[in-house]
C-alpha cells in the first residue's frame, strides 16, 4: 500500500462484473477502470502520491513503471470514487501462492491513495475488500506496504498501527511481489450485509498474475 482526452469503451457485460444493487445511490463506488481516461487519472494519482511520499521521506517504489501498470487495460485496475473524484486506485488479483502466507487470497497490488486522504480511504478499502473477498469465496485479503527499516522504527510504523486498528494483521516483513522489502498484511474476509448502501461495487472478477501475463 503506497498510501502509504478519453478513449471510448463499451460498458462491460453484467456477467463479467460483480455488482452491488442498492435502493439509493451509494456514497462511494469501487469500479474497474474501463476507459483510457480513467486509467490515465489513476496513473496521475500514483505519480502524485509518490511525490507526496518522497517529500516526507517515506518509502517510494523503486520501479519506475508503477504508474504505467495502471494504463494497461489488461491489468484491470480498480478505483474508489466519491462523486466522480478518484480517491484511490489498485490492482486486485486472485492469488494462490504469493510466496508468503498460505492458501488463496484476494491480493491488493499497488494500492495508492489520494494525498492527504489516506486513513479514511484505507478504512473504506478495508471494508470493501473484506466483503468482496468473501463474495468471491476467498478467505483472506493480502496486501504489502513498502518498508525500508525494521518495522518498529520504520517511518511507516504508525501507519501499520492504524492498519492493525482497522483489522489488518501484520505477518512480518520480507521480499514483496516487486522484489522490494515490504510489510506483509493480511485481512480476514467477511460478508458485510448492507455495505452496498455505502460502497457500490462494479469490479471485474480478479485474475491471477499468471493470467495477466498470459493475456499480455
């Protein structure tokens, strides 16, 4: 977690989407970024977030192409919106072996939030991800947060404490999916009836990293 002119697209078929139905419009919407304009907006958010982190001496991904991942329609990035404003973006994936942890999970890759909106947005993502994983039949959500030092003294230590208060379990530190040192995070999936009144969901069923490579 690093929160630590449009092209036209046809509307995805209902069969390819997980969609929450609510009697009244939800305050927030989590949806797959289906247009080029949405993916460009996400790439810009990633760059803004990384500049914000760098200015505060917080860990920033060493990879230079993180923002370009969000321009790739094959990656099926997702975004959290409030009244059309993009608050966060990520790449949800279905994984069976991350190299740490056991069993299948919903993996939230490359999570980035709008600068100065981190805690509230991460709480919304936590609620959504826990419910979404449960509806997909996955027992866990996993994510990674960049960490350069021992976790007790790392600049993100206070952020990790806040994640723990939100229900995330810290599973130690080690090499992450992008070959950088990370804090490993795990969240139990949980059905949350009525959540669609707060967060509507129009996210494609996630692929695995292997699926995405085969498409590319």
